[in-house]
């Protein structure tokens, strides 16, 4: 957090409102941040720089301040944020997960685009096998913004995807092969079927993510997938409050139902002879971070009750 000695009192008050949140986002603080845009940008940059500079073994979740700072910097289109984001995306997988959590797979593509990333930089990220797979896949997603905003044609994008896929097949980069197969399919790029078939023949496609090769023949293309359908998930982040306020972690806390007193151990009938301990003491199935949340929200566990 910025040194309070050098931060104007009214700016520090805004930053404090973003710190240690437990419930809905403070709308008024966002409005005040916009009102003092030029004054607060340097402090937001310090907040985010401090987050990425924290040693990996010392980083732990303490507040939402750095995440809110990043979203405000994107709203303000503060291009000086981009080098920090790019630097941090070259960190270890654990460090990236610690810094970004679900922002990595939900919003990084849009964050990069609106901070002014260039196609050549994205191309280098996609080809860099040392980078975290999710980072490279988000770099792919970033190109949809270029097509949406008429800075690149659909044909140019599909050509890029096919060139990358051919290169990933030759290098045996199975994770990015799978990613590119998924993207070409979602774009309706039927012309890419020969190179997609090549990827399957070499056993480089994760069928759990991309499906079977049979899925890519005529019935699939007749459903008319298209690049335009990928535009639906693109965000402009012109309002940081709106972008973040719907997150599950920022919803009003629901009152927990009263817990019933446990039944006496001897009154348990089902399985009691096999399991002498109370059922609540037995290990529960582990829920993966990317599994559907058991609360029924429809979101990933890591995006919902895990927080």
C-alpha cells in the first residue's frame, strides 16, 4: 500500500475504502476515484507494483486493493500499467495464480487489450513455451478484440491461428495445440480441418477439452459457429465497478441457516456398524478449483464458495 505520508488525505480515504472488503463494493469510492482520476492513478500504480514485487513466499491474500487498483487502471486506460502486467505474466504459475486468481482466465485478455498490447507482443507470448499455459491461451483470446474493433480481419485471425497450430504440432506443444483447435472450431474455420486432423492423428489434442475428431466433421460446421459469437464474451472495462460488482465475493452476505444439533452417535443407523464415527467426521470428497460449485450457482468452485 502506498506510504500514507505522501498520499493526499482524500486519496488515502478512497484507497482505504477498497481495503479489506467483506461484502458489496463501495460504489461511492469508485465515483470519487473517477473524480480524482489524475491524482489517484500514480497511487494505483504503486499499489499494483507493490503487489507484483512481493516475493512469492511472502504473498498471501490480504485485501482486494491491488485487484481493484488494476481494474481502475484499465478503466482509466492507464497504458503505463501494461509493462507491469506483462512482467507479472512471466512469473511462476503459483505467483500468477496468487496475483490474479480467476482474473487470469476471465479477464486478462481484455485487460491486455485495453492497456494497449500490440499483436507482436501477443505473438511472442503465444509462442513462448515457458509461459503459463493459461496466459498463452488468454493471449489467443485477446485477438478477438482486434477483429471486433476492425483492426484485423477474420481471415487474418484464422490464418494466424492455423500458422500457430502448425508450429505447435511440429514442436509437440500439446496444450497449445488443444487451445488452438478449440479456437479454430469456435470460429467456424472449416478450412482448418486438415491441420486439425493432423493434430488428432499425432495424439496432441486433449479430447476432454476439445472433443473427438468426429465432432469436427459436417454436422459440427452446419451449426455455423463464427468469430462473431466470440465477441459476446468480450468486455470493455469502461466501468470498473460494473465489471466487478457482480462477482460472488462482493454480494451481500446471506444469513446462515441455524444448524441442527447432531443426532447422538448411537442413534445413527445407516452405516453405523461400518463407520463408528459420525458421518460429519468422515472425509468429504475433494472439490477441484475448476469443478462446478456445489452450491448450485453455476459458477466454478474457485469463482464462488472457494473465495
